[in-house]
């Protein structure tokens, strides 16, 4: 585990978090972006980094690895779906 406040993940190392992942889910407000990382039409790396990193150039929080899914950002419904719990 890494403390984002003490050792923030910067844009240039964000892609390393996708190693071994098959799905990326990113919460952007009420919207959730889902990316199939194994699909042939996967977005380019620079677009994936833009999804994962804040305007300050640091990885958005929270960021969790759940199996082969990388979850970035906070959205109650998305987290409930990933963890199989009630969003209420």
C-alpha cells in the first residue's frame, strides 16, 4: 500500500498500475467511464493517463485494485458494483 499524500503517483508512472489489469473504471463526478483494457480498440495510453490523473498531475483518489479491475475515483454506485454491495 502506498500513501498518496506522502508519495503521490505522478502521471508518468500511472500507466504502470494497469499492468495485469483487464478493466479500468474511472469515476468522474456522477459519470463512470469503463474501459476494457484487453479490447483491440483500447484507448491510447495518453487518454488512459488523462482519465486516471487529476489536473494537478497526480493519480486521482481513491485508487484500488480489485482483482483485475483498476478503480479510480469515488462514485458510490461504481464502488457498490465493483464490491457487490448495496449503494444505499
